[in-house]
């Protein structure tokens, strides 16, 4: 069968074991997807009908990839094979059977905004009033109670009337929320033995991928379906369980052993991804966790591999420059491609300085698993002002900021502006100017004065930015003050000045980036338009196709399942990794160690780790302490390098020019 010849003995055993309960412990980089897909293909080869197979995973992307690979191995269409996410499978059951719960078949699925509106309405029925921020908190509590993550106790008992009212509202509107997509199907199966048996008979062979990411609710749901025929295979790695905050329960592996004691266990420990040095470091770190299945990854990949490089830059600015310059140097000297590099960070907040340094080195990158610094709302607002000042025909950016902050330019005023622009065949800005200065203008009152103020601001700053004597970063700072962006942030976050401060600090950081760029001696013409052109590369919307050939900057959580030849792991400091808040809330350092393990095992060939000596926190600079996890890597596997030990620029330039065609 297809790819089976390429399987190692443990993989082949896993593929050939198709009856009875099977637990596959699949270490990082051990070829798990190949095993899962070949196992499904093998079932089909053994005469098991495709409609009897159910394969569940966590993301639509993983489900699509799994299905495509099975089709490619078998060469068949397989239109009756069910490869699905848990939630999509829940929807399938509800579409068929929800009338048994008193709903009509054409139910609606509420997203987070719909859910909050429904909670607000339920609260109104009970004469309760909540701010929008409180609704998010209530939404999390309702979700926790519904899925069993949070018990009813003295802390939340007061929410019981709202919880009941909310669920009644859902039923009244023939709607379900996201949690219901697992909760309700499980309820259906538990309450209706004949329906349970129907689905047990339909899906006699069940496979669950990324089993360590299942919640207790998902586990119990799938256990119900598997109890009759007991042909259930779960594939996972407890060392890569990093989603407890989403309800994932790595102890489901122990529950599986308890409920299916006759199971066969197969460990996939051969790694096809990383060098022996990287694996030895990963094994040394993860063995410090107590609650885990014992396993030791091994490899035959590149025995003469490089040791792990650790550096201790002075601060996040030096750290970011070290990362960007090391990448730039490797691309020029060693002809490496940008997409061979991954930069991993524990939290989104660490991206700021790194993004600026990548930009300074003209390195194209894509941010995933978080919001790029330049895509944050407050930064986009300020960039929109700058874009409009430098090009008043830019309608898109005008529409973004005309009411940021509020100027009383409502929907009706906007319609008048659009009609005037169409009549004049001009952009919205020049149409707006005509409306403001026309003595018979249809715009009246606050809309007229608000639009007039807006035009005054843009006109004034067009002149200011054109003045060669003015620093563009200083003028940007004055613009931010003039429009009173701080006042708008405080109004938007009346109960949480901390958020307003954080957003305002992001704007200060953006202006600092601008100052640094202006003061760069290599920058002979530091104009606004040149600066905006530099950031266009990042801020335009990007499709998956555009992402090829770029450095990957991402959170560690987003990197799971991915791999890169060269990985930079930034900010490996106590309070960041392990993360102070996570440890304080759960008291459990083990999940943070699993996160570090996942980060290490993303690297194929080279791993660079950085830990700053000091780091900015809000408006202070604090001493930083290297992460305790670094002490768990044996000394012989690491080399400490100076953060400024970058290739000499002249030598780099010589290498670059020596490759030019005219030199040949």
C-alpha cells in the first residue's frame, strides 16, 4: 500500500494494528501524520468501509491535510469518509438529531459577539446591567460551567439565574453557541440509547489525532461512541500538551488507559526532524516534568550538528538587532532563504522590537498566532493619518480615521460626502473640503464643524511634514497630541486605564522606531513617504501565497506542528518563559516547560536562544533573569555567544559582491 514501505518498525506496527483500542505516543517529529493517514488507508485495504471510519482532529487545516493525504495514498475519491474537527462533527450530529432536544433542524450557531448580545438580553430580563467588558467575563464563566471546566461554587452561584436565562434564550431563538457543538451531541447520546447505538454502529472505527489537546468533555463524548466496538486509536504526545487554558487535559491519556485496559501502546520515538544535539537538549528539559509518559526521542539526522547558541543581549533592542542581523548575514553569506527561519516568542508583546529590526534590515516576514505590531488598531489609526497627510486622495484611510476620535460625522454625512465625490469625480477629501467651504452646504451642526476640524488637522500637518527642518517623528508626536488620541483611549476604556496606557505606549514605541530610522546615518532622505513605503511591505493584507519566502515570526503556541531549519527563541527569561501569570494562576510550571520543549523541537538544524539582561516593562526598565529552564540543558550542548558577535559588515559585503555576475 502506497507509502507503507517507508515506515519504520514502530510506525508499521501502528499502521497494521487496526482492531481494538490503540494508544500511539507520537514524539515530536516522529512522522505522526504519515502514520495516521497510512493507517486509514490500511483499514480501507482490509475491507473496512469508508463510511465506518471517523477521524477527528482540531483544526480545519489538519483535517483537510489528513483527508488529502489519504486520497493521495489510495487514489480514491472517498466521499463517505468522515475526517473532521470535533466541532464540525458535533454540527453533523445536531443537523441530523437536534429535534430530539426540542430544537428545529435549521438552528443558528452563535459566534462570540452574538453570544454576548444574547447574555446582555438575558440579563435585561433579570433587570441586570453589564458593561461590554463584563459580558466577556460572563461569557467565559458560562462557557466554563457549560463544558465542566468550572464547577458551580459559592463564587459563581450568583450567576446561576443568568446562566439558565441565557440557555432559555438560546432555545427560544433556535440557536446554539460554540460550546453546545460538543455539549448537545453528548447530551443526545447519553439521553437516547437508540441514537447512541445508531452512531456506534455507523462509526465502528474511530481515530483521534492530537489526543493530548482534547478536553474532558471531548474525551467523554468520544468514549461514548467507542464503547461498543472498542476500535479506537488515539494519537498524541503528553509532552506537547500546551492548551490547558483552552480546556485541554493531558491526563486524558491516563483515563484512556483506565477505560480501555486491553489497549495496545506503541511509542514513536524516532525523530526525523531535528539533530541529535537539539533532541538531547529537549529530552534533558522535559524529563524534569513528573506527570508524563516516559520516552526518549532519538535520531540519525546530522550527527555533526552545531551546538545550541545562547546569547545574553543587553536589552530587547539589542536582542532584536542580533536576530535580524544574524538572519541577514546567513541569507547573504550562506545563501539561506528567509522562510528557513522561525522566530518564536512566548507572548505577542515581544514582537515590537523584533518587527522593527526586521524592518530596518529589509527582511520580509509574516506574523502568525498573534497580531503584528503594525496591525494593532492604535498603530493602524496613526499610520492612516500619516498616509492621508501624504496622499489626500487615499479614501480607504480617510474612512478609517474620519471619526477617530469621534467628530460627529455620521452615516448621513458620509452619504452626502460620497455623493459629492461621485458628482465631482474626485476623492472624498476634496469633496469634503468643498462641503465645508460651501455656504449652502447640506452639512449642518456638529457634522459640519467636526469635518472642518478634521480638514484643518490634515492641512496643517501636510505643511508640517513638508518642512525639511522638521523631524517627522516629532511632528507625528504632535499630531497624536493634537487629535487627543490619549483622551479617546481613556473614553474607550473607562474601567481599565491600564489598557489605554498599554495602547498609548505602543504609539510611543512606533514613534521611537521612526526616530531611530531618522537618525540612522545611512538614511540620507528621512521623509514621511519613504517611511510609509517601508512599512507598506508589512501592513498590506497577506494571503498564504504571499507568505512564502518570508521569515516566520510567531508565538510558541502557534508554532506547534511546524518546523524550521533555523529557530530563534527570544525572551527566554523568568517571568516570560515560564510566564509569571500562567504560573501564578495555575501554580504549575510543567505546562510552561512543555511549551519550551515544543519550541526547542521546532528546530531542524540550528537553534539560537536569547535572554536579555534587562527589559522594558511598561515605562520602566527591569533587570531580567535567564529562564530556569536554561539550567536544564546540559552545558556540553550549548555555546554562549556575544550578541554583537555578528559577521563583519565589510566581510559580508565582499561575499555579497563576489557573487555578482560581472565578477564571474
